[in-house]
């Protein structure tokens, strides 16, 4: 990859600042009484992940990106509840009718409880985080932007390769970390001038697979926390583990293929 010009670097900063504008708009929209809260939160958090990659691109991973990450964590409840229920339905386990009914109805109830809009004070705090992130970006000297972007891209690319090459079936957080690294890298590229970098199109498909694996991991944690342990419902856990193992094998194969193409 060639080093971006000053004009291209400034373009990327403007695009990232525009992303902050969109984030503010989405946050204010969460106070609206119309629409579906889980979908709106999902859109807000999805944009936040791209913004975090964009800020890492400018070397602001430990400041601005952290501000945006805090928003995503604060708003995670509604979307996480919907994701758990959706994953549960995909698992479609009915080995124990009583346990399956208890799990399914509780997950349904939690989605209804989570479908409440955050109070204005929470949104105000989130807007303050976006403003702080944007200030850090605006304060960067124009003459340093191109160099920062070149360094940021190298770090993001290196992190993706490192995280992906270390994947196996034993790491508890490895797949989640690989997904975060991929999303940050792809998110960063979204703020760059079109055509400056052409990522492998297969790379964009990997976060979806990793997301499916993460959804199963999240559901598994919830089940254990709520008493539905492997000892209590062994058939369910066998199905979960088998499905996660298949997904992980698929992810590892796909990543190996993508990385081999990059090495050629």
C-alpha cells in the first residue's frame, strides 16, 4: 500500500468526523418513541465498531476509540437480548421439553424487558463521549495525518493476521478477538478514499461467520449463568459444542484460504 497523500488523509478525517455526526443522529433517535429499539441500538453499535476502526487508523485507539466503545457497552442490553433469542431459535433444541420451554420463555421475556429506550441522561452521556472522540481527531495536526494513517493501517493489518493465524479450537476469546480485529480493519478502510486499498472480498465475509460463533458463545455463557449447565441439560450442551466446533472449523478453513491468497 502506498502512503496516502495529505489530501487523501484529510478526506479520511472528514469522513470519520461525518461518522461521528451520524452517531450523534442515531443516539438522539433512541429517544424517539417510534421504531424498534433493538434494531436502532444495533445500527448505533454497528456504526460504533466502524468508528473505532477509523479512530485506530489515526492512532487514537486508546483515546477516541475507547470513548466509542463505552457507548456500545452501555447500549448492549437490548441487542444482546434479541441476539440470544435469535440464536436460541436457530439451535432448535427440544431434547427436554420442560427445560426448552423454560429457556425460550425466559429469553422472550428478557427481549420485552430490554425494549425500553434509554433515559435522556444516558443519551447525554453518550453524546459527550462522541464529542470527546471528535475533539481528539480535530486536534491532530494536518501535517501528521498521512503518516498516522500509514502507521495505523500497518498496525491494523498486522493485528488481523496475528489474531487470525493464532486461531484453533482451544482459545476461549481468540475467535472474539479475531472478529474485533477484522471489524476494526474493515471499518477503518471504510473511511479511506475509494480505491486506495482493495481488501480481499472474502475477508469481508469472515466477521459474519465469527459473529455466529460469538452468538453461540454468548448464549452458552447466559445459559450457564442462569443454571442451565452442562450437568443439568447435557443434550443441549452437546448440541451447542458440536455446532461451535463445526463453525470454528469452517472459520479456520476460510481464514487459512484468505491468508494463503494474501501470501501469494
